[in-house]
């Protein structure tokens, strides 16, 4: 009965944790709603609009000049109006009613005077330039617009559109979009300024974000369709936020069906999940690296991240940022400015995609396969900071030139890098299975050996203690539900020594938990209890094996590092836990 109660409490706690998490899909901000009218009832739109105006005092408007064919209308409103309309008799006239979420540019405020592009060298772009510079490829920049600053004057532009102001000229009033465009196609080898990745590619400026960096889902979705319909081969979206949109998902699927590679920034909230639109299928989500090749402190990670690319980190000043020629939003004048953000990481991948496209790889899924297979894999990436790995443009172009990409090649790469192992789960998160199994088996073996000298009966308490102390329910640690918090699974999948670092998701053990302290406390507390004492003894044995295995394979401790000091600490505490369990068994034997 007690076991049943514990199991019920466990699932109640897990259900509460997940049930109280709203998820990114419903946490966006908005002040207007999207009304997508059914095409087969287009003749009745005028009547419905009149009803909305009379009943709610709202007058919907076409989102732009491009909204007529799809019957996309925008009406000002909040969550209350959204709920009311979804329950009203007008719903049959509409395919869906959804929030017109506001997405934000994902760059961090900038400073100029940076003169070294470490980011281009780190992605091996010079090797790519020997083969292609992106000729014939059009990259759509869905952003704050693009201004023709001096170092973009030699870059070829094609017709774009300003969806914010409904006009053809898509000038930048923020500096964000121009900076992004520079990373992709800044004029190169012109004796001026800085370089771009695919500097022979064409730029299609599509303005969907205002000067403040905000813009609506409806504008972004229409820009995606505009790009797909007007010859774009690659789309870059250095923007995002919470809030899932069916309108945007449909636009992305439409562009993908027309052969467009779509790239988006993962987000700058340092959260364990990428934001939208990076999360959508058919979108390459990009996390950010700093100049050392590590995940940038601000970058999102986990679910939705496909690749990692330089985004910069200006913690130590401009030298760690990404430098391009852009505009000063205060004056409108051209400046060279250093930015940081996943907004800066995404165009590295978009530029790489343009180069791969220029090599003749047309299918967007094949382009993604090339980029993933050629990326520099990171072997230890339990929280999916890097996706398939760190972008290597030179290797991607070389692989594209070999024209040997096939599903078989890609799955072989997945196998060789471990992604097909059971330890890899949905969209990130890995568990080192071999050491975990060794810990579990080792704890049982140790208990079996001690049983020969101190006979005892196997019990549920002993078995639970051995598992809790040695490995925990480790198979849950890598489980990743796409829009749910991962920390409950990390906690449940951790052994007692790992509980001190489970919430943070780090690999370094907390010395307080990875020591004799907890098993000592449990034995002092529970030794007099007829059933619970076996859990305490099993815990001591399990922790002993866990610490010994960690000392031998991968010693890593907070404050002590991973050297000899960590090995000695773990080894000594493993022996102390073993001695404590032996003493408890001897006491138990004497009592018996």
C-alpha cells in the first residue's frame, strides 16, 4: 500500500509540474487578432465584417495588399475578444482565429569600432570561397529592412517589400536587418569595410519589424510567402518569440514546398528550448557561439536547435561581437557596429545555405543534411547546446560539391555520432548509458559481496536505495517533451550525487551531494526503522559505486574542477560510503 501511495504522489507531482507550465506556444504578447476567412465563404466576408463592427465595435482590415487572395484580416483585440470570437456564431466563416503575436529582433544593443571578424574564420569560410561565393542565389532578409550602407553598395539587391508600412521600399530604421544582411552578403574584396559569407548572393529586403524591433506574425507570414513567390532560395529570420501560429506554420510549409531553405534564430533568453519560428518543422533553428566556440551565455538551447554558429558575446567588450556595416538608428548614418545575439548566428547558417545552394543542392532537406553532416560535432552535449554541431562552411561546400549526400549517408552520420542511440531522445538531451549501467550493476555486485559476510534479505528498500544512490531513473534524464520543462525529468533521472547539479543541468557534481554526507544522514535517521534502514544502507552502497565510477571515468566537481583533487575527493568519499554501509550492516547483524 505504501508503495502505491508513493507512486501516486510521484505522478501527482509530475502532473502538477507539467500542468502548471503554459508552454511557449501560448505565452506570446499581442494586441490584435488574425482572422483567416474560408475561401468557400468569401462572398459572405462583407456581411461578417459588418456584424463584427456592430456587435463588438471592431472593424477588421486586410493585413496588406497581399492579403486579398488568402482573406487574412486583422482586428484589434485581446485575450477576452479572442475567446469570445472563438465561441461565437461567426466561427463557421473562418478557418481559424488566432493571436497576432509580436515577435522581436534577437540582437543585443551594439557598439562600433570592432575590426576583426573572428566569426568568419571560425566557420572555415575561406575554404568555401575557393569553390563558390553564392552566385545566383537570392536570400530574403525578413527583418527590420535593409539600407544600402557603403559596404552593401556592391551587393546585388532584388525587389522586396515593407510589410510594416505597406510600401515597396524596405529601408531599415533600426540597424538590425542591415547588420544581418551584412553577415550574409557584405561586399567583399572591395578594399573597404568587412566581408560577408555569400557575398555574390542577392539580397531581398522584407521589412516586418519596426524601429523598436517588434512586428506581427501576420506580417512575417506574408513576408515568407512573398519570398517564396518571388524567387528567394533562402530565408533568414533573425527574430522570434513565444506564441505558436497556424498562419506562420502554413507559410513556412508553403515556402518549404517551393524549395526554400528557412533559417531562424533560437532566441536570447538562455532558455532550454528555442523560440518560434525556430521551433517549427522545416525551419533550421540556430543557437549562438562565442569566440571560444562555447555556447554564448544568452543563447537558447535544447528543443528546436539544429545547428550552432557564431553569435558573439560582448561580456569583455566589442572584441567578442559580430562586426558588420549597418546604420545608426538615431542618426540614420552608416556605421561599423559590433552586435551579439542569436540574430547574428542565424545569418551565418543562411549564408552557408546560400553557398550550398549555389553548389547545386536544391532540395531544402538535402541542404540541411549537408549542413548537419559537415558540422563539427560536439561529443558532450547533454542539453543540446549545439544541435548537430558547430557550423563549418568550408566542409559543407566541399560535401555539397561531392554530390554524395543521400538519406543513407545522413543516417550513417547520425549513427556514427551517436544520435541513433537510445540515449538520444526528442530534439536534444543525452545520457551516457554505459557508465550508468555500470553503476547499477556495480552497486548490486557490491551488495551481493557484502551479503556473504553480513547476511540480509533482499527488499524493496535495499533495491530502491541501490538505484537511487548509483544511477537514478537515468533513462528519464534524456527524455525531452517538446514544449515542457525538462528539469523534472533531470531530477527524476538523477542519482543522489547528481541532484546537486540536476536543476542547473551541468555535468559538474556538487561536492555536498557527491559525498558521504547524505548517506550518513540517512543512516543516522533511518537505522532504527525496520524497513527504511535498508533504503539507507542501499543508498550508501549505490553512492559508493557512483562516486568511484565518476572518479575513474569523468571526475568533475564544482569548485574543485576535474583534476587530481576531484579524483581524490570522489575516491575518498566512495570509500567512506562503503565503510558506512559495512558499519551499518555490522550493526544490523549484531542487532539480529
